[in-house]
C-alpha cells in the first residue's frame, strides 16, 4: 500500500518535471524553434486549436521559421495568433501560401524578461511537486492503523527524498535554460 502511494507520487512528480521542461522550451533564446509555437492556440472555426495541428514547420535558417498551414483558409487566423502571443515578440510575414517568422535578436532587457518568465514557470513546477508531496503525505496518513507507524515514517522519508530530487531536477533545468537565455 505504501509502495503504491510512493509510486503514484513519483510518477506525478516526473510528469511535473516534463511539463516544466516543455514550458521552458516555449521560451525563446533567440533561435527559431518549433517548440516555441507548441502551446500556441489558434482560433480555427471557432475552436481554439494548437498550431502544431494546423501547420507544418521548417527551419531554413537559425532565426527563421517557415509555417505552412495544411488549410490555407487558416492563414489569417494563424498570423493573428502569432502576433497576439506575448512570449514570442515577433511579426510574421504572410505571402498567401505560408508564414515566415524571423526571430529578433534578443536585447539584454528582453533576455532578463525571459529569465523572469522561466523562473515563474519553475516556481509553478515546484508548487506542483509540493502539492503532489502533500497529497502523498495525506494518503500515507490515511493508512494509519492499517500499517505500522514505522512504515509510515519510512514512507514519508522516501516521499521527502523524492520531492527533494524532483525540485533539484527543476532547479537544474532552470539553470540550464537561464544560461541559454543569457548567452550572447
């Protein structure tokens, strides 16, 4: 029973880490990357749809990304969504067939803004991990009476160790992304 609680908590923590890393990938480091557009929603026939489901991506140059919609009628909607995305800060060029997005050179101020965004995302991931820990501890406490107090205490120590390891992974990914963003 305790092992089930711990396994579930560790799985949820691992998912939180993956979500945080995916969120980090959506923040630009001055290079064009399709991951920047991964969570961008486009209003397509009245339904918010992820851009990756509406278009193909090509990267002909380091700072240029070409977006080719599968349905040409969605071109204007895609362009509108890209312009409205605050984390991108780009102006798309629409030629009627495809959209070219040129990533601007990052200024020192913009880099610092991106670092703040990444730190906020990291803190949100840490909070999610602590919430998983709290839920796991509640589940362990519910086992009181069914298993011994020593077993529960051992389970809590293991849960704390897993929480610490997950937070360290988030911090490590944050440091890596910060250095990537601040690199000139």
